[in-house]
């Protein structure tokens, strides 16, 4: 299948590479030449622009940072929808506001283009391993068209509902993840302040009632897990500013539907303070730095 892939960051790059490994022809584009070079080295074709990437594509996959980037790409000055052939399927795996997905989907439908929102969970490790979880919003027919490709990038595919439902599911998930990471960091920091070995404490909690994904897969304390972002100096993972963005989306949505999310609001405030302190570009697990005993 001829695929255009736009957005080759920590998540998008490995996803595009997995499509290449599955035998698909991938024409990729990113503003970062380094990111583009990594994907090209794995067999993808480098496009000169997003408009160039979508020429002849049967499916367009996008993985962009935020709502404004998605709306700007498809509906703004770039007006990418005008360059995409009628009948093409667009899979947007960015994490953005549900309202933005619905706005782009409406314009796509008017142009004869199918659209689904399919944000992901599973981190950079899941992107590399092809074990991501996709949360899909869109029609049954569009999902079935996308499924063969999604299965090459992930192992869990959930149909959350109509367009925008995938985004809603994702912000609920990431709000919980942000809360869990803060709680996990607090507990480990408390144990270490009392002289406990963070690796032993993490294993105790992992196998007890405090067990959660952060402890099992994404431990925030350096050296506890060899593959964690914490052990890599909080690099190469899911950035603090991206978590802050997702927590902001959750709070905006909560205000719209008048839902009560007090812990989500507190988590957003903590990550905002962490970002202001200069850690916005570090992995979100670096929030433990705010909670550790100094000296």
C-alpha cells in the first residue's frame, strides 16, 4: 500500500518504520531533517513537503504535537486536504482536542476523504516494538480500512465511537497516567528519603496493591529499569510539555461537560510548575525531581 506519513518524532518515526518493515511503500515528511533521515535509512522515501508526501497516497497517517498543528496542516495555509485525492483514508494519531478532530473530519468528508482519529498509548517503547494501543474514533467502514495498518503498529485496537471519541478516550487515559506518575514518584521519593532501595521498593509496590503502569514499565527513578527514560537522563520519551498539553485538554473537556476532575486539575498544576522550572523538554517521569528530598 502507498502510505504518506507526516510527523516523525519519538512516536511517529518508529510507527512509520514499522509500516516499512511490513512491506508498505512509505513516503514520509517532517520538518526535522534528522528525523526524516532516520526513517529514510530504514527504507522510507523522503518527501520534500507534506503536499509532496500525499501525492499518490492511498492512506495518509499524521502524528503531530497539538491541535493547532493538525488544523493548520489540513485546513490552514497548507490546506493539505486540497492535495489529497478523493477516496483516500486519513488516520490522525495525534493527541488533540476532539472538537478539532471533528472539524477536520467534517471538511474531509466534504472533500470525499475518509477520516479517523486514532491516538495511541504505549510510549516510545510500544512505538518501536509495534505494540501500541489505538483508540479510534470514526465509522466502522473507515476503521476496517485502517485496521491492517494499525495492526502493524499496535497490538490493541479499540473503537471508542464516532469521530472525536478516540481523542476523548486518550485524554481520559493520559489524565490518569499523569496522576499515577505523580503518585508513584511521591511514593518512591518518600521511600528513598527513608533510606530504602528504590529498586526494591518499586518491586514491592509493583507486586502489591500500589502496582501500576509507571512502576511496571516506566519507573521514574533512574537505574530501576534499564529501558526507562529516567535511566536515559529523562530523554527520548514523552515530554513534560506534552503531558501538560494533554492534561490541559482533559481540563478543557471537563469544563465543557461540567465533569469533576480535581486530581486531574492538580496534576496539571504540578506539571505546569515542573515545566516552568525548566523541565518541559524532559520526559514526564522527571516530575519526581520536584518531590525528591534535596541534600
